C-alpha cells in the first residue's frame, strides 16, 4: 500500500495513505482515447457527475492533448477549452476537487482562479520557466511528471544510459526546486509512455517502489495507454482489463493516486487491494 502522505487542498487535508482515484476529463477533440473526449458542457458535467458518484476523489481537466505527435495549440485556445468547464464543474459540484492538466503557467493560474485546486504538469516546469513560481504564488499542490522534449517530439527521445537513475535524478532536482520555492505538496508521476518505449515503461512500473525514496506521493497514469493495448495487440477501446491489471500492480507497489478514464474499476481495484493490508 501507499506510504503515509497527505496533501492540503484549500485547507482540507487529503490522506493518500489509502489510494485515491483521479478521473480524466479531456476537453479536447483529439485525445488518444475517444471515450474520454468531451467538449459540450452538458457532456462534461455528466461525466463529472458519474465519476464523482463512482468514487473519484479528483477530476483532471485537460485542454491540450499530450498524445504523441499531438497538435500544438495556442494558449488562448487551451484557455477557451478549459475555463468554462472548470467554472461549471465548480458551480455544479462545489465539493469536487479539480485538477488542471497543463504545462503553461498562465493556464494554471487562470484555472485555479476559476475553481481548480491543483496543477498537473506533464513537463514538471521544463516547458514553461514560470510554472514553478506560479504554483508557489498560488499555493496549491503540484503534480510533476517526467518527460523529455514535447508531445510533438518525445517519441524520438527514448535513449537513456540508465533509465531508473536518470528519472530519479530528474525528480530529485524538481523536488529541490519546489522546496526552494516553498511548494510543499509535490506529487510525482513517472510519465509512462512519455519519451519512453513500452519496455521502458514496464521497467519503471516494475521499479515503482524505488521512488518511495523521494518521500513524495506517486501518481500512476497508465489508463488505456499504448503500452497496454500494443502489448495485447488490441486498441485503447479494448484496454480496460489491461489497465486494471497494471493499476493493481501499481497499487501493490505503493501508488497513491490512479489517474484513469474508468473510475469504477479503479475504485474497485483499490478496495480489493486494501483488503490485503
């Protein structure tokens, strides 16, 4: 099970020693899993309602597709995609904890002021030099992911001399920078599939427990990814069972948050794994 960690969400202490689920709501037209794409406010609110009923502790709103080779969009378009959904969810479900999935500090700041509660950054501040300062200023928890390059070129950046060592060093540096800026609640995400082959992603998942040395909660986002469906010669639409299998492995190795498209199944996995403790 997860080591004992808590995070502060607007004065409310969230205990992560029992793992939690983050539901993915992609307000994009081109995310890799078609079932996660929501653009109409009615669809977004219905998805949020269902995820909360199924037991999601967090809702992650993303307006920039980070799948390999995704189109780069302007900040203005990203803001146009995410702000209204965040405001609508915050109004309709005032107790919902909303995460903004962005690597841009301007989007992060405006999302937080519109009702979001934490920042989920695929680049850990590497794609926007102002991100860590912005997170420090607004005083919210920060999810830092490992990635090289950008979504447009990360598939070409998968050569490592020592994958485990390099990812560990990356996070040690990020945590140091966050500490220097007074960012207290840092969650780390190994970035499965981001500048990593399937074999490399499986290797990191197998060694997930090594990252407890960093003394930060671990978020795992492997939901319906290509490391699953290509290994099984299937599709993202057929990858729910494989997702549940690997989420279970992640839980057994101490994942604190599962970021998923399918909340019900992830919550059930947590309940069953909790029975082993």
